């Protein structure tokens, strides 16, 4: 069993954390608080036993000279967390001094968007010699997306996602243009990295960042094998993230997605966490749902002990999109291919992704109508879903089916397995912490509540900014 020191790295345990200020930034801030921020992972030359906490700043006299130099180095460092997601990515950053004031910066301004958003779409479009990314990619082109999943070998990717229209398009385009998955990810990371550095430089104005050593933390799904992590590392290197800097070698650490999410969610819970509580953390994202179970060994400062190993499955939010698109295609039939790509994408983004999908709840009933617009649709009420000029009228139960094709059963199965493994160790799970975009769904919440609340398990939902 691994003892994980959480909440704050040990050297800032005396700092008061304003957890309210962290609300809504969970996925991102967690990157900056994870267990990987031990000396070994942020580039110390001396190997220290894994997850050994940093010496307390107030305790400098008790540390060695080596520690003192190292701690000074850390104070001058800048930690940059990159949450590279299948569908959305985010970046947060803090100097170690910022850290002590619980002041973590989340990038919310992105090229191509006027509004503030904690995450940017993980998509690319190669336009002649220019590479468009994130919000720069408009609905009238077919972007490259979900490329994070292409890092997995054929045998490690479940068929359904492997067959997805977007993923097939991405695979084909990359192959036809002789671009490797690693290069594609590197192109995306290069763009987000350049934007990150520009943003930090602007924010720090005169103080600059040139003298600060960078410590980069990247999220990876719980079940990713070494080859996929290594490929991510190569992509980060190609993206220029590890380029030589006079301030010192940039370090790169990985943090597993449910660990990052779990920590953030527990920080969010603040005072409610008690020693002995056992939590299943469920990070339900766009590509994968990742789970892990912790016992709270201590709450002052927060110490977590992993009691059930992390697990994950490709049953995230895009599986709901796939199921919904199938319903649209089945209903419209051959005409589907005659619609303009821009009209389909506008419907899928504005009405589905930002409308029906995130708001769906069973509480509105199975017969509640939810319509989507596709210009030029002709009246056809001969069968369901009804089509009236320009609109398809789906019912609540149609949308439920899309959630229950893969995502909800996959998530429940993962949670069930964690519960029974905890139970086999004589532990009773007291709470389930939901994080990630799909984790913020009212329907995901009600499914978990229906299944587990009568067992005395409290369901906690983070305020995520998935989409
Ligand atoms: N309220 C909501 N209800 C349902 N789905 C949602 C909601 N908010 C966001 N999503 C979905 O969550 C997914 C994005 O979540 P998130 O940003 O956590 O994933 P990601 O980091 O891109 O993926 P991964 O972690 O699997 O690589 C998208 O499929 C989005 O449509
Ligand atoms: Mg994610």
C-alpha cells in the first residue's frame, strides 16, 4: 500500500487553504497538488523514496544542506499542470510562492474564443502551412480529434471507440498525410505550450519567468501502459516543453487522472473529510472513466492511503455522442449524408454538447421532448422520433438510451468493482466522488444515487468545467 501525502505538499501544510477559491478549477488545480510533487518528480538529483513528503519550510534547520538548496530551487520554480484530455484540455500554473497563498492560476483565455473557459477543445486542423487548434477550429471543417486515444495500441482500445467516426477520420487523415500520432499530439501540445508561456509572461509582466525552473505535470489515464506514457513524454519533448532553458532543466512528471481528480475533490470537501472515511474517486471524462479508492488516513493535514488500485475504461462522454449520432442517422436515413457538415456540427455542438447532453436528467420524464435543429428536414411523423420541418424531436427516453449504451453501465461497473474490492478488504466505502465533465452530469449523479445512496454511500459531485 502506498501512503500518499495530499492536500498541500508538506512544506506548505501550515498555510490556510481557501478551498472556496478552488471551486470549479478541480481538474486543473489538482495537477498542482498531486503526490508527484515530491522532490524526485520535480527534478531533484537525489533519489528520495517515492512519495516521501518534502521537508517543511519552517523546519529548514532539520534538513540537510542539500535539502536547503533544493528547497530554495523549488521556491524559484514554476509548476505548470497540463490536463491533456481526449475532448478538452486545460492548463494551470503557480510559482511555489503562489502555492503558499493557495493562489493557483487557471488559463481561461484561449485563441479563437472571446469568452472565459477553463478548458479548450482538444482538436487540430492543418490548414496549408498553418496549424489551427482548440477554439480556432470552426464548425465548417472536419477537425482531428480524440487523438489522445490513438496512443493506445489496437489491442488496448475497445472496438466501439475504435470505430468512432471522428477517430476513423483522424486516423485516416494522419495516415494519408504521413503524420504520426506522436507528431499530432506534439503539434497540439506545442500550440497549448506556446499559449501557456505567452499567458504566464503577460501575467507576470516585469517579474518575468526566465529565471524560474519549470516543473511540468501532465495527466494520464489510470490504465495507460508504459508505452503510452513514453509516447506522451516523446510528444512533450517534440513540442518543445523540455527544451533547454538557462534557468535549468525542465522536469516532466505524470499524474494519474483519478489521483488528480480525487485530491481536488477532497480539497473541495474541506472539513467534511474525516479520518477513516473511504472514498471511490470516479473521474468521468470524454474518453475514459477512471476510478481509484482511498482511505483518509488523516485530515490534518490530509493524508490518503490508496486501498484499491486504479482502474479505467473507454466509456467516457464520447460514447454518449456516438450513440446519439447513431440515433440521428438511423432516423434521418440516407439523407444524413446530404446535410452540410457545418449544419451537423452546429447541431452537435450548440444543441447537443452544450444543451441537451449536459442538462439531461430523468426527472423531466421519459416523454419530455428535446428537439435538435437540422435545416431542410421535411415533415415526417409516421414514426418516432418525430420530424417536423427543420427539427427532430427526441424524447427523454431516447437520450437516456444514449447515456446507457455504454457510458453509465461502464461507469457503474467500474465503481461496483472498486466497492467490492474495498469490501473484500473489510472496508466500507463512505462516499463516491464524481469528477470530470461526465462526472458533472445530473444524470450520472442520479444513477449513482439511485444505486448506492440506500447503502449509506454519499455521492459528491465536483463543480467541473468539463465542457
Ligand atoms: N454536465 C455534463 N453532462 C454530461 N456530459 C458532460 C457534462 N459536462 C461535460 N460533459 C462531457 O464530458 C466530456 C468532457 O469531460 P472532460 O473534459 O473531463 O474530458 P477529457 O479530459 O477531455 O477526457 P479524458 O479525461 O477522458 O481524456 C465531454 O464528452 C463532454 O460532453
Ligand atoms: Mg480528463
